[in-house]
């Protein structure tokens, strides 16, 4: 039995994260730790920024979208301003949600500051999982530096499940490295 328990722990442990990096041009690069077999894709949005999408393997119903923008005013944002933006991002889902209120939570980031709200789609509760149809949305904002900010959308089926935890861990690992 003593040999079986460590083996079970190893089998049930989440896959190790790996670093994925997106080149943000003159604004540096964004690195995020993604679970094994998850992919990062990026698309340039004119001169305003990039859309980064982190996608899991086909059997996992989750997705992370980061809309990275480069504010022209280059002003640092206060924690209160980020909380207000995160709450406003969540407000768009409140009416159809189980929670009926957008409550901001802090991202735990290596640098910068961010907040998000988690809301559950009331119409999806109790329904079976369906690929690319999500029961939970986590939406928020991250201020990385005076010239890099991101809107974040985390989509999954269970706010307390391993898929949402993987999304949250990926966002929480995000960091910006200056251009060399």
C-alpha cells in the first residue's frame, strides 16, 4: 500500500507547466506558463496590440484569451482603477449569471497588478459539457507596465475545477520582459 500512494499521487498530479512566449514587438515579450500540451497563438491587432489565445488539448473544454494593448497615455493605473475596470468587465455577464454580482478578485502576478471577476451562466447550470460552450467566465484586466495592459477572459465549465485552475495559473504566471 505504501508504494501505491506515491504512484497514485504521481498519476493524479497536474502536468508540468512550460513557458510560452509571445513577441510584443517594441513592447518586449510576454511569457506565460501553460500546462503541457496547451498551445499559445498570437495575432497582431493593427498598431493597438495583440490577441493571445491559450488553448488546451481537444479533450479539455477551456480557453484563455488575452487582449494585450499598448496605452498611448503611458500612465500607471492605480489598484482602484484596475478593480473598477475588472468589475465593469464582469458587469456585462451579471444579469445572466448565478452570482448576480461582479466581485473582483486579485490576480497573483510576478509583476504588475490585475483583477478579475468570475461568473457562472445560469442557463448552463446542470447541462452536460459541450465543446466550446462554457459555463463559467472569468474576466478582468492586468496592468503590466506603463505601456502594456491586457484584458483577460478565462472560459471553462467549473470555476472550482482543474481546467479553470490551469487558466488562472497561466494568467498568474504572465510577465513582460523588455525588448533587448
